[in-house]
């Protein structure tokens, strides 16, 4: 069972590492910056 | 006439948000008042006056249901509706359904609360309401999902902002947990039996219980944080990439951690160890999120000094850090042997519930209500007094429960040379009165602060119409 938990945990870690690599490599700075600014420019008032 | 109708379809639907905020405040005051009453009953048991409906056993689940499902879920629905339309640059999809969610949810809380007072209880923690309510909750939740994901589907900008990922996670995971954990065989209108029995029942219940904490009290509120913190600080989140990594790490590890509620119980040992390891892994995304939030504010010092809303949010992040450090530690089996069955758990719960959930909601409401009303907050001074009352109340609550919990844990593990208990349960509980008394004081402080918030926000809204706001012009969207 210890092996089972160990392998499971390693798979979780591998998944997380894959997400980190994907987010850092596959998305351009431009897309990230634009996404991050969404809440700062999302409304205009109309009387 | 036609023009008005078409134009109103362009406005963000904020009236339903305002009503949900108002209900959330009502439930926060009522839920905390019941919390204070049960805290007082632990000092003066005669406060039930012999009435079953005033007994601790009925009021305690009333407290948890009103604060979690009334206060927290109404706040989450309000802020999800508010932010999803803005981050999608379109008004809500199916606004009539949003109104249905708002009204039906409040009716379910009122009726559900009365059923708990009447002693109708399914005997599962945080899932006490009986099967007719389970069906009603499922219907409202599906409507919530339709409004939320429908709005995202018709969005005018391509990226789905990170707050929506957390709100989306909340909606999907809670639906899954609620449906599975509520599977039951009804025998009468007010009584049903769970489809699960024995150890599987315990595992399913704590898979539900833990992830309700994870995806509702944590994930949902992280959605709130990712939208309202940048808004108030006037700057984007410090690292957007980190927020996405944290989302996946959080979602992936939380779902496995439930068995830490069942250490040393009749479930397989390896399941307990798995729960412990996953809880320790959770420290990483939790602290990454806290650091991301604090770094976002680090460039807005001037505002932090004067803006009570921002102060509440920053403080909530500190308590989030505290609760998510303490949680993984309590999940370690050798620590849990001391903390389980003691008030240490209650202290941990309220460092999350008061310090994180309530504070971030207060901060968000102090920002949101003046915006909805289109005028300044009625009194910044009252909001600052509230800040100190809330901080003092939370600290006193946690310290009292740590004191009580650690001494309980150590005292009932203490054995004499032949292995007999050194102290009886009755004696240990008898020595808890001072700690419980301090918690009553903490509750009075925290509740008084909440009453100030209710008064302040009511005065801010009084006589005002909800401001009409439209999405930014198409040109700006394209340029963005
Ligand atoms: C004035 C503020 C509050 C007071 C005085 C208070 C008091 C209490 C008391 C006395 C208990 C029962 C403890 C026991 O059985 O030993 C309790 C349980 C609980 N409260 Fe509160 N509470 C307050 C606010 C809140 C808020 C705002 C939330 C959630 C957002 C919350 C969530 C809970 C939960 C989840 C439990 C169950 C804990 C468990 O079973 O381990 N409380 N509270
Ligand atoms: C990394 C994050 C966290 C971990 C690993 C964690 C872990 C734990 C552990 C080990 C327990 C005690 C289980 C027991 O002995 O019965 C517990 C109880 C609890 N925690 Fe956390 N916690 C975390 C964060 C939070 C947060 C942010 C909240 C927000 C309010 C929260 C709310 C609760 C509640 C309500 C309970 C009591 C459940 C019950 O027995 O009724 N936790 N948590």
C-alpha cells in the first residue's frame, strides 16, 4: 500500500509540474498580461 | 418602449446582486447571533429554558447552516453574478433564472432553518437538511450553473478570468458532492436513510464535508479574492501565471484530503495516510495564493492606510495563511491524535470562518455596496471600528479555543503508571468554563462589528437606486 500511495503522490506531483510547465511555456506574456487586467477595465457607467 | 427593452439588456444585472448582498448580511447577523447563543449555552446550559428547540443539539446545526449556506453562499452567488458578467463583458445570461436562484435559495434557508429547529435532521454534518431540501438545493444549484456558465458561454472576450475558474469549480464540485452525499431512501416526508452504511458512509460524508470546506469556504472565496482584490488595489494580480498553477494544484489535491477527518477511525489505514499526505501537499497552493494576494497589495500602501475594504481583505489573507498552515499540521496523524475531538478544531474552523470567510466578505461588501449605490460609504469611521472589533473578536476566539483544545487533548491522553486515565472527561470539561467564557466575549465583539456593518451598508443603500453600468465599448474590448 505504501507503494500505491507513493506512486499516486508522484503522479499528482507530475501533474502539477506539467501544469506549471504548460502555463509558463505555452502562454505568451501578452495573453497573460491581458487576462490579468480584465477586472481593471470591465465597465463604463451610463446615466 | 422597444428601445428601452433593448437597452436594459445591455446593462449589467446588478439589482439581483444587491438583493443577494442584503440577504447575506441578514444571515450573517442571525447566524452569528445563534453562534453566540450556543457559545453561551456551553457556559450556562440552563439557557435552553427546557425548550427542545432552544437546545444545543438543535441550535448548533442551525448556526452552521445559516452561516455557511445563508451567509456564505448568498455572498458567493452575489459576487459570482457581479463578477462573471463584468469579466465576460456581457450582462447575465437568463437574468430571470438568477432571480429565481436568489429567491428560492432564501426560502430554502428559512424553511430549512425552521426544520432544524423542529428537530428534523438527516444526521450528516453540513448536510443536515432532509431529502425534500436536498432536491430543492439541487434545482437551485443547477439554475445557478446555467446562469453562470451561460454568461461565460456568451462572453465577448476570449480569456476566462481566473476568478471564474474558482467560481466554476465551486459550482461543479458542490453539485457533485451534494448529489452523491445526499443519496438516500426516503421513508416519510421528514425522514430518510442514507444509501451508504458503515465505513463507506463515513468516507463519503467526509469527502463531502472536507470538499465543501475546500470548494465553498476556500475555492469560492478565492474566486472573490481574485476579482475584488485587484479591483480594490487598482492593480492586476501580482502573478497571473501563479494563480492558474495554484488553481489546478488546489483542485487536484483538495479532493483527496477528506480522510484526515477520519484519522484512527474504522477506515483503511492507507486511506488515512493518503489524506494526510494530500493535506500536506495542499500547503503549497494555499501559500502560493496568499503570497500572490499580499504581493498584489504591496504596491498599494497608501490605499491600504485609508481604505477599510482593502484592510479587511489583506487581514483575511493573513488568516487564510494561518488556517491553511494549521490545517495541514492538524492532518499529520501524530498531531491529530491531540487535536481531534477537542476545541482546537473549533479554533481552526473559526480562524478560517471568521478570519478568512467573514473578513473577505466584509471587505468585499464595503467596496461593493457603495459602488452599487453610486455613493460613498455612509461612514468610514464605523467601518474602521468594525475592523478592530472583528480582529479582536477573531483573535480572542482562536486563542481561547487553542488554550481549551490543547489542554483537553493533553489531559485526556494523560495516563497513570497502570494505564488508567489521570483525569475524567467530566473534570476536564468542568475546567473549560474560563475558555468558553472568553469565547462568549469574542462572539459579542465579532457580532457587534457585524451589526455596525449592517447599519453602515443599510445607510449607504438607503433611498438609492442601483447604478446602471454597461460593459466597456467594443472598441476598448478589441484594443484590450
Ligand atoms: C459571532 C461569531 C461566531 C460565534 C460566537 C460562533 C460560535 C460557534 C460555536 C459555539 C460553535 C460550536 C462549537 C462546539 O460544538 O464546540 C460553532 C461551530 C461552528 N461554526 Fe461558528 N461561530 C461564529 C461565527 C461563525 C461563522 C461566520 C462561520 C462560517 C462562515 C462559522 C462556522 C462554524 C462551523 C463550520 C462550526 C462547526 C465546527 C465543527 O463542527 O468542527 N461560525 N460556532
Ligand atoms: C490547507 C488547508 C487546510 C487543511 C489541510 C485543513 C485540515 C483540517 C483538519 C486536519 C481538520 C481536523 C479534522 C479532525 O480532526 O476532525 C480540519 C477541520 C476543519 N477545517 Fe480545515 N484545513 C484547511 C483549511 C481550512 C479552511 C481555510 C477552512 C475555512 C473555513 C477550514 C475549515 C474547517 C472546518 C469547518 C473543519 C471542521 C470539520 C468538522 O469536524 O466539522 N479548513 N481541517
